[in-house]
């Protein structure tokens, strides 16, 4: 049997853009824990939950966004950037398409 893990589907406008698999077993020393399935396209995790007038919380990982959504999904939209945080060109272009005022938490 192959490595075990759980999947994180990423949707934009109801269409699957990316599928990540977080591997839980079968890892060697420098193996990445999260792999994107071939053909996946970088986007914001939970993109479709962002609505005008609703607070958006930008998280580092899909798992953090899932946790936030479970605890406070009625108060805010929780999105994740994952690899986009490391690539400012792509991240800023996607974030700019949200047309939301961004402000730091104080």
C-alpha cells in the first residue's frame, strides 16, 4: 500500500483548480509533506467564501483556513495562500483581484 494522507481540494468559482495531498506516512528525511497533483494551478484556498462586506482572514496553509472556518466561519472568510506567499508576483496578482481593503490585525 502507498503513502497515506489527506487531500485539500482548492476551488475557484466552483471549479477545482488545485488538489494538494498532505502525506502522513511514507516520508523520508527531506521529502515534502504536501504535494500538489499534476495539473494543479495556484490560487487562494477557499476563494469562493470571500464576499463583499465580509472580513477575509488570510492564512498560511489550507489546514489553518479549515480550522478557522470550523471555529469562526460565520464571522469571516478564511483563505490560504500556501505557495503564493513565497511568490509575491502571483500572490499579489490574485490578492488584488479580490477587490477588498486589506488591513493588518491590531
